[in-house]
């Protein structure tokens, strides 16, 4: 193979140790994700999909195996170096939105750029652009509690996108939304993916997973199958 | 950029819990106000005492029996005419004035009472900074001639000339024991604290006259006014040497008002420091309050910390965010404390008639201390925030 994929996991394991008991949440996971893909990782609760997301998102480190992001190993990085990777290369969308409640949508989206040391004026411009991109150009100065669930998740997507990450990581992004709003958010992901954003979506819901082009099934900490989704 | 962002975040967080912030501030406010007002009021009191002491005769030097050496009062060795002459001839001495002090019955009409009679030379008024309310002081020639003249203080006028004003008693006769003295002057009463403690009746007469009447030709003290620009240490050494030539070492001590002032200053400085230290403990308690509230705040905002870590905040970013928040609280407390303290000082100095000495130095000191308290007591909670595990923090409900 000539070029390394965007993400490459090789033999990744994550073992939790509580006292003398060892629990393996992930066991020898191999996974490649190319730039521009739309991947759904699907599995029941307790299957290890959240642990996988944490490792992909550089919030956690594997206890064994290797993780290459853009061809570079990230498992040996310090906490602060991982924070920089999260800031520059990764964007998170959570089930419970995780917006900062006391700030306007615009200020919420600006936050990653503060840590990227982007000057204030440019920060505001880019945050507004990101909100336009998710269809919230008219809601810049609303606080999370003045927005609907769907709108809140759009703000979260804008925040994830604002620093032009390599990968968008979404953890059950429709879990707190009604079916219709959930569909809208998934359509937004597909639209972003068509525009070139790599999306990795984690869900237990097969219907949601079907929106992706590639579906990876995980069970008991191992990848047990892979198939194409409905997406073209 | 980051600092400004952090200050905005801190103000935001503090506004959300306005009541809590206010109560936390209060600890620092009390501490800073206490430090500032204690220092200012103590300095004011010190300045007042020093001003009073200086009023006793600025730059004055005197020789008196060293009571630590001469403990037997019945055989007290005093100064004499030889000492006065030797002292007068020393370089750097502008004026030397002897003093004899005794107690005598005094009367004007029938009523007699014991008053202090001080025998001095004509220069005594200048040496001791004495002002006259009426009349004049006796002259050198009158002293040399041993004339029976007296200068009395206001207490004498009050007690022995009931109802009379200072000007009325000039030319009147004051009987000291069996000897008539003509009153030529009345001393201005010194309104100060030190003088009013003295409060006794006193008549000053030429020392020549007094020693002839009582047979006493020895002096209790010699007061010296140094020449302008004289080396005081050198002069005091010369005075000691001159007196020791006649009396031997150790029997007399040479004192200066500067020494007394220095002693007063160092004592009041220490007192100020002690009281300010006690006040600073209040500030320390305020700091503990800040730490307490910051720990609560860090726990409450665990989720926020997780979110910030997920979007790329480094340890230092979170550390500075929470540290700035603690310092903003303590600085706000400091500013309010300075205002309250300044008000308190103004009030006290108005009521107690003290000079208020609110110096920029003490304000800066108190403010700096408040900021320091914020840093010291903010570090632990801020560090706790910075060290959170991002996954645990994101899961926190």
C-alpha cells in the first residue's frame, strides 16, 4: 500500500483493571478508515463501542496495539499533546449535546478556536460561518436553553467542524432527538460527508447506522462484521 | 488573548452565582479593609505622638543623672557650675541651660499650695520651645543679677489667681515661701496630649535666685541646644566626656529627643506590624473561603471541564481559567476592601481627630496581598480541575 489511511488501528486492546478483576473492553481491534468515508460503528450496549470512540477520539489510550492518525502514532503522546490533536484533528458530537449553557451559540462554537489561539475577530467570523453551514445563521446569539434539541445538536456539529478537523466523531448523535429531528441531523452528516468531511458515527440503532456508507459491527470488544450501508 | 477570555469567563461564572460570590468576597473585603485601616490609623497615631514629642524642643539634648547607676537617691550626685561652664564652651553648643527643680509653697492671697519651682537660665524658653501667652521671659542680665522674677504656667494662673486672664497677672506678686516674686510672663499652655498629662502648676525663676534662696547650687539637668548643622553624635560624645572629666564615668547620661523619637517610632512600628498581622489573618480566612467555593465550583462544573478537554483545552488552559477566577474574586474583594477601609479611616480620623495616613504603599500592599491570597488558595482547586480525566468528566451528571 502506498499511502497510509487517515485512521489505522492495529491490534488495539483496552483493559480496565478494578482491583484484581480485569475487564477487556476492546480486544485486538483492527480498523482502517480512509479520508472522506462515512463509517457507522454499531453494536449493543456493553459491546465496547464507546471505548472505541474514546480511543479514536484521543480521550483514552489503548493498553495494547497501535493507533496511527494520518500515519502518525498517537499512543505515545502526552495528555497535552493529545489535547492539541483533539483540537486540530478531531471534532466531537455527543448524545447529550454538551454545550456550555451560559454562552450563546456563537460563543460555544468559538471555544475550540480559543484553544487554537485564533485571534478574536477571525474566531467570530469562522464560528458564524460554521453556524451558517449547519443552517443556524439566524440563531447566533441564542443560548442553548433558547434552542430546540435539533438546533442544539446543530450548534454542537458547528463546534465540531469549526477548526476543520480530519474526522467528525459522533456518539449516538440522535439518541436525545425525536425521529424526525434525528433524521435531519443524519441528513446533515451525509451532506457534510458529501462535502468531504470524514464521519465516524457510533450507535446501537441499526436504522441510524444504515445512513452510513460502511457499517462496522462490534460485539464483546471485537469487530465481528462489516457491510455496506444504504448510502450511495 | 487567553487572559482576557479567562477574565470574561470568570466574570460570567461569578455572575451566575452572585450571592455565593458576594459572600466569598466578604471574607477578603473584611481582611483588606482591616489591614488598610489598622495601618493608616496606627500611622496617624504615631505621627500625632511624634509631633507632640517634637514640640518639647526639637533637636534638644540634655544631660541628667543616670538613675540606673545612681540608685541611692539620698546621695544623688548632681551637675554643677563647672559642668555648665565646660558644656557651654564645647564646639557645636549654641546654648546651654541648667535646671534646678524643687517644690515650694506658693500663695498670692491667703491660700497657699505647693507648686513646682524650676530654676533655669534665660535661654531655657528657647531650648524647650516654650511660648508665652502674655508678658516676657527673664533676660540673661536679670539671671546674672539673681532678680526675683517668675514666669508661671496657666495652671498657676487658674489656681492662684482665680478668674484672672493671662494678661491680668503680669506685674502681680507671687509669694514663694517667704519671698516675693514679680510675675513677668505666662507660658502658653501646650494643648498636646503629652503636656496635659503633666498638668501640674509650675513657676520658672532664674536659677541664680533659686540657688541663693534654697542654698542648692547643683543642677538636676543641663539642657543643650546644638548649633545648626552640628554633628549630634559627636556633640553627645563631647558632652559625655566633659561631664565625666569631673564626675567619673557612668553617673550621668546624655539624651537627645531624636533618640526618644526613634524609640517611639520603633515601638509603634512593632505595634502596627502586630495588629496588621492580626488583621491579615482575616484575609487568610477569606482565602480559605475562596478555596472552599472554588472547590465547589470545580465539582459543579466537572461536565464543563470534560467538554473543554474534549475540544482541545490543555492542562494549562484549565489551570489558568480557574486560577484567574479565584484571583478575580480576591481582587474584587481587594478593591471593595480598599474602599471600605478608606471610608473607615476617614470616619475614625474625623471622630477621634487623628491625622489619617492612608498611604498608597499600604493600599498597594493590601491589594497585592489579596491577589496573592487568590493565587495561593486558587492553585489547588484549579489544579484539581486541570487534572480531571476527560472521559470521567464528560460522564459526570
